[in-house]
């Protein structure tokens, strides 16, 4: 035997309030939506019909209820039974023309949302197709009744009366209803009035007529300040015909965090959907806030977000393209203003450059990166150096920039977000561009070897230096290089770094893996970090010719520690111990003690 499902209305109201809607405030939106749909349906058969929605808040009605009147198509008694007494049925709604594409309602639960604030909902309605005025009364416990109204409506249309739940009465007051009606219904193409006074403009801000482009720009800037709380850097017009979408993008005047999800204001056929939609634009476009109206994108069941489908994905890509095109136009027509924008939002542009060649071209030409010769665009850097060399970190750049500049090597700081990835994409602009990371072994090859006479004279010192640093696995290399103020460099090639990591892994592993890693390590060519002493530095020159081996050893230890600190290299326990020991011993020596003796 087949039976119909029984619906627990209390359970459904609880589901709506706790899981579907974010706040009871949506009841005003749902009532406005139903009213606008009814007016749209009536105008389809009577183009000259009034288009008015009037609201009487609880202060006006005198009995604590709220009433909303519309001049829509109304319902007959049979239609009331079909539409208001059966939750989820849509066939009759289709027959009445209330589910067509141009209407706002798609889910048939709008009236049910009124039970978020009311324990009784009364619908008094008269059909424009003829028939008496009918009254439907629904209670929060699931009961309802339908009867002929005691008084006939003078004109077709519908009145919805809400009797509030005692602790929800504040939602039906004049101030609250005014704020909600303006928020949701300001742009609706019908008159919305409260206490006889119109409260909506009936037009979207970008669709209004303005006396001049300047007046439009000022009005839109004022709108952004009112809605988002900032005066925009610029305003971008948006349009995606496939989604029936028009709107504006407001460029933030201050930097935004790249991981912050932008909340956009979205209207659905001029009814406010939500203020915090974060799926409208690509993630890289975090520097804009949008206000759009769409006729084709689908809302979720709660009508507080957009449904993720292919159309939304295509729309997101199209809107991102329009923001990107604005940047390209700015680069071509107003470079100074582009520079201002990049100083604020370079992270967003660089993130886009990882995927878009035109944005890569903008970054290459306009964004100054940190180089060993000061801030410079990549395009200018390539005019000076045939190879774009970059460091892996900012610490490495700070340690080597002065040396690289003195050797005319050309070096870019790759330690900032996206910079290495951007440099590696440069061959997309020109296949002849060469980009590679700096290998410190290459830098060392540019230093001058010592004069044979000098090298022979300081050979005892070099022996002392080699013996001093032997336990630290570091080779002592004497060279002459600029700038002379730099006494020493600690250079670790990629191969040396890998070998050191392998040794550390082997020492931390168990017996089995230690043997495996040892076999791998044995296959690698021996490569150790280099401690390069600069014999052009006066202090190093005097130290190399000092007669006391103990003082020479202390000096090497101090220079070694200083080179590690200057290069921001991590200090191992042995490094820290040597640095502290040499500092104290040299201090003792300077005060007349024996130092290391």
C-alpha cells in the first residue's frame, strides 16, 4: 500500500533556520521576491498594471503584525491549494507562469521562510483572472486553513500578514524592515514603499544616467565608499552577456592580503543575493571588490551564494580577463598610474603573470625588482646583462650582491614571492632569454688568483688556516676580489649543499638507512664549502703576514664566523663554539693577555 510522506513543518522550519539561511532577515527578501514575481506575471498579461509593493511594519498595523501588499497577479482558490498547501510541488507553478526564467523564485520555499520570524502567516489574495478574494492561513505547527475572505480586495493582488513569534517581534519593526527592504530591494524595477513613502531607487548605480563621465565617476566612487567603505583607486565596468551580467569592479586603494577571499555584492535580476560572494572572480584578483547583477547565474537553495557550475566558471574567467585587460590598457595609456597601482597591488599582478603572458609582459616592463645595481625592471636588467641570474633567497642576495656587482655579474633577488617563477617564464616572451640560478662556484671563478710571489710568502698562514677549519669541513681558498672592504666569503655550491644534507641525513638515520645513504654519498664527487679570503682586504693582508701562528688562527676563526653571519648561513654547534672562542680570545689578546696561548 502506497502512502504519502508526512511533513513535519516544525522540523522544516528548524532546518531552514539552522542550516539553510544565515539569518531570519531573509524573510523580507523572500516576500519581496514573491511580490515581484507576481507583478511580473501580471504585467505579462496586462502591461499597464501597477507595479507596487507596500509594507506596513508592526508600528503601523496596531496589532503587532507586519503586512506586505503587492499589485501582482494574485491567486484563485484552487491555485492557493496548489501553491501554498503543498511544499515542493512545482507543476502548477509552471502552469501559472511563476517559474519562468525571468522570475526570481526557483525553489518554492520563500513563503515558508516567513516561519523564521512568525508563528502565523496569512495570505489574502485575489486573482487578476477573476474570482473572489481567498484567505490562506498557515500555522508553524503544520496546520492551515483556506476560506473566502470576509472582505473583498478592491484590486487584484496579494497581502501577506505575519504574526511574530514573541521573541522575534523586533524583526517586524519599521526601522528593521526599512533597512532590509532597502538592502534587498533598492534596485528592483517596482516601487517598494513603507508607510506610503518609496524607499527604493529602482535602478542599479551603473545603469543610471549621468550628465558627464566625470559625474558618473564621482557618483560611482561615492557608491563604493557607501557600500565597501573605501574610495576606489579606479572603477572597471564589467559585462558578461552569456551570464546576463553587468556591473562594476572597484580597485582597492590599499594593499590586500593575497590569501584574503574577496566578498562581492551580487544581485539576481536586481534583487540582492548576497554581499559576501567569494567565488565570482579568480583568486588572483584579490585587489578588487565587485558589484554585479546577473540574470543567468544560478543561486544556491538559500539564495545567499552562487551555484558552482560551468557557467559560473566561464563567467569567473571572463571577469578575470576584463580586470586583466584594464591593467594592459593602463600600461599602454598611463604608465605613471600603473606604477602607482603596482606599488600597492604587485602581488596580485605577479600572481597573474604566472599564468598570463600579457601580464608577464607588464611585470617584465614595469615592475622594478631588486638587483645588485639597485631597483630595476627585468627588461632593463636584460639590456645590461645577457643572462638573468638570480639567488634562491633574499639572504643569499644580501650576502653576494656587492660581490656580484663588483664583478659585473648581474644578480636579481629571487627571494620575493613569485619572482623566481616569473623569471623562469621570461623565455615565453623571447626564447633567446637565458635565466638561471646563481651557482656560487661560478662566482668564485671570477675572482683573481694570487700573485705567485704573494702566495709563496703567505703559504705558512694558509697552512694554519686550513688546519684551523679542517674539523668544520671547509676549504680555505685565497683570492683577490672586489670590493676590498669585504674580508672573506663563505660559499657553498649546490653540490656542496647536497653533500652536506646527505651527511646530516646519514648521521640521523638508523644503521640500515645509514648504510644505504653512505653508498649513495660515495657515488657523489667530493665537494665542500669554500672559505674565500680576500687578500685585497688590508686586515686579511696583515693577518696573512703576521708572525704569530696562534694569532693567525684566531683571526681565521673570527673571519670565518663573520662570513657565516654576513651570509646569513645557519650556525652549527661547532661554528658557534669557534665564533665565541675566537671573540673572547681576541678580546683577551687586545687587553694584553695571551689569547689562545
